C-alpha cells in the first residue's frame, strides 16, 4: 500500500462517519505498523548519514531522508492515537444504535399489544367471567345429581371434564393434586390492576389466601354471586 493511499484513508476516516468501528480498527492497526516501519527506516537512514565514509552531500541526503522518515513515523503515530480514540467513539455510537434499535422495536411491539389489549380484553373479561359463573352453576347441578343418581345412571362429568377430557376423580389420574381448572382462574379487571372481575373478593397481595372452587360454589348456592 503506498503512502498516499494510507494517508488518504486516514483523512477519510476523520471525515466519513459511515465507517464502522471494525474498519477503523483495521486502519488503526495498519497505521501503527506503518509508523513502526517508518521509524525503523528512519533509524537506518540516520545510521547511513552518520557513516564517516560518506561524502558530505551523500550524508546530507541521508540525513534529510532520515528526518523525512522520522516525521512520517511521528505523523503516523499521532494518527494511530487519534484513530484509537475514534474507534472508541464509533464503537460507543454503534452500541447505542443497537440499543436504540432494540428499544424502538420493543416500544413498537408494546404499543401494538397495548392496542390489542384495549380492543380485545374488555370483551374477553366479560365473557370469561360469565363463562366461569356458568361452569360453577353446572358443577353444582352435576354434584347434586351425582349425590342422588337414578338407578343404573352413570356418574355425570362436570362441563370442564367433558369439554377438556379429564376425569373428575383424582384416583389414578391426578395423584397428589387435580387439574388446573378454568373455574379457578383469575380474570383481572381491565381498568383496575388491584381487583379482579373473577373471582369475587380477590386479594391481590402476595401470600393472601385465594378463594377456592368449593367456596365459589357455596357462594353461588347461597345467591351471593
């Protein structure tokens, strides 16, 4: 690479803000190598200038060459230092650009989903609350019927068991627990983050007891819901 080319690259680096940190880092390394090369060449030229066997005119030429090479070495050294600072600045700019890109994508996504929630959730809230109440009412009817079955009648399944194909009994199928049911889900109120449309008397604080399905059924039986 000729001197004029690398010097043009250096000048361009401080004018062209589109150059990446990787491109600047590569240039900085090449400029550092050029500075070391010029410094070595300057030392050799100075040693020639000091050679006693040289004539005065030849020694003067060698001395001028040594001075020129040393000046170029110093100039490249300063350029390399400035380029190192520029690499740091460009790296920070790129990191900030990456962060802003992720931030803007997240902002666009959250705005889109927020609009979706506002458009869809109020109706879902109402429908879910109504559906759960219907499930509990049906559970009560099934429980009462199963408690006094007609002769040879099979035990009725609850609507969730029938719809979702899981057994009502915990024997064998759900050892140590039971299925996660729609009837026990929490349906948040759209406009109040500390209350729920379902279940009633919902306490949002950590560790607060939740209303059980049996309690909900009892509330329905007694006309509290």
